[in-house]
C-alpha cells in the first residue's frame, strides 16, 4: 500500500508543474472532444429514430383475458338466474 501511495505522490509532484504552465483561457476540448460529442449525438439520434419506428408497430389495445371473460359470463348468468327465480 505504501508503494502505491509513494508512486502516486511522485506522479502528482511531477505533473503539478505542468498544470501550472497551462493557460486556463486557452484550454479547449479540441477536435477529439468535438468528434466524440458528434458521434454520441448521432448515436442518440439513431436510437430515437429506431425507438420511434418500434413504437409505431406496437398495438396498444390490450387483448381480453379469456379467464376474466368466462368469470364475468358466469357472474352475469347467476344474476339473471337469481332474478328470474324471485318473480
């Protein structure tokens, strides 16, 4: 553990003077930053187009549950049978 912290502190001491020499007003992301951002933007655009296509194919109408229909039919039959016997 001490070897790692010693090497880390050594690296920091060597890099600290370099950081002081960099002019804060001239630091920009550069061409590589732009390329990475552009690729990510194109990927998001492509994913959104794909999602839009897939969402248009989705049928939002829920299929009726056969078990629920059968149960509802039985309950309706019981109500009409009990109503007929009361008359």
